[in-house]
């Protein structure tokens, strides 16, 4: 099996590369290292079967050097993962999330890659979906530019599946955490506590509660669905969407308290804001209906809060 | 009232400009004339209050000359309307539909335009929605690149509404017909019959049935919803989606027979294909639930088949 992984030096991409290599696959990892890092892939960088290319997937010609090579799988994970940056500069999500998807699709078409895995997000559902939110959710109106760029990407993937013989597995992730964070609440809290261990200011009232999943469970879920839910003949069987997260949720308050417990033994004063959301475009609560994944026999190793706790412990060590 | 209309020399855009002028508005019509035509606007080109600018809205700097001017309304109708071209060259829909929307949104933000009207499409619903399809349709997976680019546009509009104080009215049109066609079944049939009046080859088995709306009803519906459903405070009240069409449907067979009756007195042999759809990415049947528009007190002047018949009659004359 030959896999091409974009964003392969990011949190999820690097875990996927590592897993594919362990299963005996050949992996070409592409990353422009804008958010990803060589440190994420250093433990397997010199493995046989692994290649790394520092390319920007938003460029129309990025896949030109691959002409004549064959791949069984394109996992497209390159994206801007910094949600609040998208509000300041919507051009960032347009370029780093939407344009990379469009150019990844063109690459899949040009190189005749039959299978595409895409890392989407619960942010496609917008502010007020039913909870827990099923994949077939009516009225998906994203409130973050991040969510908009992911939904826009899904739309083009859906059309490419119909028009050019591609098969797609689209995973709408909860908040993915692990040892190697590049963004998110844990990442922010750790950075702030390193600057000032006496006080932690939390955006929002801390009652925002979201669904978290450990990155290793995330990768096992992706490969599980690929294996257990192969492409069929109809569009719905060739463009498959999976909510991929745990069933529970974890509040920002729990994350703040646990991070403070691990880093300062609880000696930090935590100050919460008044607002129900952390910032404009933030969503106060996410909870995904993961019944479709569970029905395929997949089961996450860690629940939401256990994933958060393990991430706080391993990330503070890894980032020391 | 000062309105900025992109794609203002197209079928819907020119009808909207004409109506706004008749209501006393000042109108700046922007069109790159790639699909639109000066002939569409010739009857009001020299009206007081009307300006025309031949600009390409997909260019990031298109609105730079407007700095310092104020507009109450941006109607964004610039788009590629040739669905089958999108299959050959997905770059066309990406650039002419998605990029124009992104740059229209940046213009609305830069010029602080408070209200955006967007021309979307029933193609956002994909191949197998419930029928008649309501706006809050679960699992919207477009099968045409055209529909994908429109859904991608809607997603970014939704996020801009949340983040930058914009209010949006999104209209998912049925097949819009009228005197000045630039694409579609009637346009194609007329062109083919002019080349060869003895035989008309129809893509698909002719049983494809879609919902049609006259362009004048389309424009009255847009302005009706803008008037009767003003923006509120929540995201759902500021990003409003309306199916805009008639309640009935008209089959390709009816269109072919009527066009032949009008053009050759029925002397043409019509040859149908075997497939249920006209081309890959085509949808065999569309039927929209327009209850939301009807509940606002709007009523179309013509039903689906009457709109088709009037368009065949007026377009064959206009295009002679």
C-alpha cells in the first residue's frame, strides 16, 4: 500500500503516517511546516518506506514532481487548524484549508488516486445543531471561517466523487488531542501557564463543553472505517461521512483545572470570563452522534475526559 | 437605496437591476461580460441612477475603485451558470462561482455593506434529497461542481455573517427562465433546432423533471423576502435561506415538445437517450418546498410549465 499524506507533519497527519508505516505501507508525507513540525515525525523520519517533501499543497503545481508515480490512498490533512486566526484573516482558511483541498482533489484526479481520506470537523455543523449531532444534520451553517472552509472542501470532494471516479471517506472530528499539540485549549493553557504560573485567564465562562478524542483513537477510527465500510456504487456509498469522536464531552473548566493541577499543583488562580463562548465563531457545546462509527465495530480506547487528561500529561512533558 | 449588483448583465442580474431602477434605486452593475451581455441591459443602460462597470469580481482588487462609496445592498449574482462546463473544467466553477463569492464578501466587509443577497441553487441539495426539498435538508452532498461551488459559497457567507456583522438572504433558485437565456435546456434546444430543424437529440430519456421559475417572479421573490423577512439578532435570523421557485415541475420531454411546436410547428423528430440523467452531475428530478417563501405572502405569477412556455416564446423571438 502506497499512501500520500498531506499535512503529514501535523498532529493527526504524523500519527497517521506512523500507523501506516507500522502496517507496512510506503508513505510520502507532504507538509509545508507552517503548522506541522519535523519534530512530529522525527521518530520515523528515517524509516524504510518513508519519504518527506516540504511542499505547499495550496500551490496548483505541487504534485507535478509525482507524475508517473502511483498511490493507493491520499489522506488530505493539510489545513489551517487555528480557528481564531481565521476570523482575523479569512484569507488564511481560504488558502490553507479550501485551496489545499481543491489542489489535493486535482492531484487525486491527475494521479488517478482511487481513495481520498479527508479530515473534516464538527465545526461544519455551525452553532445550533441538534445534539448529539448526526452526520445527516439539517441546516449546516458554519459560524467560523474554519468550519466554512471545511464544509466548502466537503462540497467539492462530493462533486469530484460524482464526476471523476474518486471514492471519499470524510471524517468530522471532534477536538483531537494527544502528545503533540499545535493549537487548542490545552496548548493555549500550557503556554499561558509557562508565561505566568500564578494566574490563568480563560476565554468564556468555562462552561463550554466539547467532545474530545485522542489522536491514536482518531487514526484507528479513520483506518477502521476505510477497512469496514468500503466504497459501493451509489454516490452515498462513495462519499461517506463519519462523525469521529468519543461519546462524552469535557468542559473548558475541567481542562483548565486539570492543566493547573498537572503544571502548578493547583496553585494557579483561574479567572473565567462572562461570555458563554470563548470568541466570535466559537461554539459553546459540541456533542457528536458517533453511532455510525460504533456500528462498524470501532471503539475508542479513551473517553473524552480521559483523552484530555492523557494529552495534558503527555503534551506538558513533550513540549517542555 | 444604493445597490451594487455583480453579474448584473446576466439573466437574473439584469432583471434585478431593471426592477431596482424602476423602484427608484441607484444601481451599480458589475459584470465581466463573460456570460452576461450588454444586450441584457441595453433598455436601461442610459437610465439616470444606473452605472455599469466591466470588472471581474474574482479579482481580489475589483472593489478598490469603490473605496469611499456607500451601498445599502450587495446582490451577488456573478457566477458560472454553465453546469456541464464545470465537469470539464472544475477550475471554472472554483474561480467564477466560489472565488467571486469570496471576493464579494471581502468587498462587503471592506465597504461595510450591511446586506447581501446571494443567488444560490437547488443543486446544493445533491442527487437524492427528500422531495419536495426543504431548506433544512439533511446530508447536502452536491453532485455537480456547480452545486459544490454554490454550497461552498453559502458556507463562507454564513461565517462572514457571524464574524463581520453582515446580514444575508440566500436564495436557492429552481431553474430560472425568461426572455434572455444564457444556458439551460431551452437555450440548448433552440440552438440545436436552428442548426438542424429536422431532428432534436435530447440528453437523457426526457423524463428528468425540474422546477422552473420565471425570472420576473424570481426577482420579485428576492425583494419580497428582503422586505418581509428583515434580519434579526440570531445567526439564523441574519443568515436566511429561501427556496425560490414554483411548486410544480416540468419535464425535459415537455420542454422539447413545446420548443419544437413553437419553432418548427412540430415537424422535428425528437430523439431521446436511454439514461435517467442528461449528464454526469445532472439531477433527474428537482422539486423544492417553497413553503417558507409562500408563508411570507409571495406568490409567483407563473407556474413552472407556464414559465417554461413563456420563456420558449419570448426567448425564440429575442434571440432571433
